[in-house]
C-alpha cells in the first residue's frame, strides 16, 4: 500500500491553522471526514492495492488554529473491500514534475480513524514532514547532479569559438568545456553537489545515531545536528537546484531551451522543490526564529564550534571555515540581543541567515573532502570544484553578513 499526506486546502497553504476539514466522531470509534485537500501527491492511482490517506482535520469541539488539528487515517478501500467516499476531483496541471501527479481530493463523510491524541495532529504529521524535507533536499542535489551531467556531457562534445587559453590549434573551434565561462558554471555546480552530499550523508548517519546509539549525549548531539541542518539542506540545495539547473541550461545555449535536449525539464521540475514541504522562506524562519533564537543561539553556536574544533590544518579553506564560524557566531549573538527589542528583525533577515549557515556548512564539507584525498594527489575532479568554491561561492558569505548587519540596530 502507498500513502498520502493530506494537509493543504485551497484557503490553507502553508498556514495549516486555517484547515477546515471536519471530523465527526461515530459510535464505533471511527470518524466521518468531510472536506477538500489540494496538491496531494499520489492521491489517486492504480499502482497499489490500496491508498492510505493521512488527513489533518478538526473535531467539533477543537479550538481554532494549529492546536485544533488532529490526524486521521482514511483508506481508499475499507477492510471489507468497499470503496471509502474519497474521490479525486481533478489532477492539477503543473509547471513541471509531470511524473508525479498531484490531485484535488474530496472527502465526502469518508470513514477514518484518529492517529495519536486529539489536537496533536501537527506533531504526528511533522514526523513525516521532517523526513520529507530531508528527501526534498536530496531531490535538489539529485536534480542538480542530473543537470550537471547533461551540461558536462554537452560541453565535452560541442565546439564553439576559440578558447582563450588554447592558443592556436588545427580544429575549427574548441570544445566549450575549455572556455572559462563554461568551466565556471560547471565547477560551481559540482561544488554544491559534492558538498551537499557530504552534509546529506552525515545527516543520515546522525539519524542512525538518534535511533540506535546507547549514549544519551551522542543522541542529543545528533538531534541538534538534524534539527538545525534539515531546514538548511532543504532550502539551500533546492534553491541551488533551480538556479544551478538554469545555469546548466545556459551551457547548451539555444539548444537548452528546446525540449529534445531534456535540460529544460530539469529546470521546470526543480522549481517546485523550493515550494513544497514548507517553502524555503518558511525553512529560513524555522531555522532562525524557531530554533536558533529560542535557546539564545546556544545550539547552533555549539554545533559550529564543534565543527571548528575538528579542523586541523592551515590550508586556505580551513582558515576560511574558521573565520566564517567566528563571524557567524558573533552575528548570531547580535541577533539574539536585537530580538529582545525588535521581534520582526529575524523575519526580515532569516533567508540571508540560512544562506550564511549553508555556505559555512558547505565550506566545512569541502574540508572533509580535501582531507579524504590522498596527499600529493593531483586530481582535477576535486581540485576544480574546490577552486570554484573559493572563487565564486564562498564570497557570498560576506555579502550575506553585510545585508544582515545593515539591519541591526
């Protein structure tokens, strides 16, 4: 069986407190669910024998807002084989991601059963939501990888003009992979892909620690990592998936805008990842407003300082990461202090703050990559994206710091 997450409604996008779907209790301990949900991935299909809908709805005596939401399970087919009155009204025609149909779902007094305690629906749903956010972050990395592979293959065979560093050759034109403009695009995306993978895999290992490690302190450290890094992975790498895929389309020139080459599909498909499972703006607010500021910045500062202490070396990238950690920790302290008098400030700068954290983690990830390469090894596979990281990616950190600092009192 496959399942759905039925949260969103026409009037309630990211603001789930506005959900109106009703759940009426029955004498047999079941509930009758009535309402409309939108953007439901896999809401109707014949790929499995049954579909289990997990539905946010309100009990008759529920208070308004998110605290009034409970979670219910409503299958497409009942245990006796009869059809539950859950219907797909239409399939939404999306900009991209056509391989995953999303449906408008109507519940006409459908039978369901409550999951967990009344009024705790969002708490239960966020178990799935946090996992989905990590999946979407990985989807961003995967889409960017797919775009890079297409663009890199094209650049290895397409000849256009003379490359400035090639001098003269017998060929009528040089491969575009030899042009600095193309190298910059491709190496920059490679830096984001490889660094993102390091962070995603480290997060997967931390999830295993949370689930299996016997030591409570190690579990707490892993929970801190997952809590703080999940919104960063989701937001920063889905943003890069779209922007980077668009840059990869540029490698194709006019051919990139033509469907037969396939790169335009990746650009369209990547755009939705910035929106669903909580928009990237909501991820930024989650990081700064809900996770960093409430504990006075201690959690994030502790995580960053731990990463900094594990850096041993004086290489350029090591020094850059250490400087970024110091700057970010000081800025976090200033934001915590400013938040006491200006509650709106954090919402204004949340996106820039998340981006700064992402750039710091990305730089740290590349230190780990550098340490894993055997000393003395000359490998352009790693050296070229590492150079791109330093020249064209990390300078953005200073810009983000300046934007945030300009708003501080």
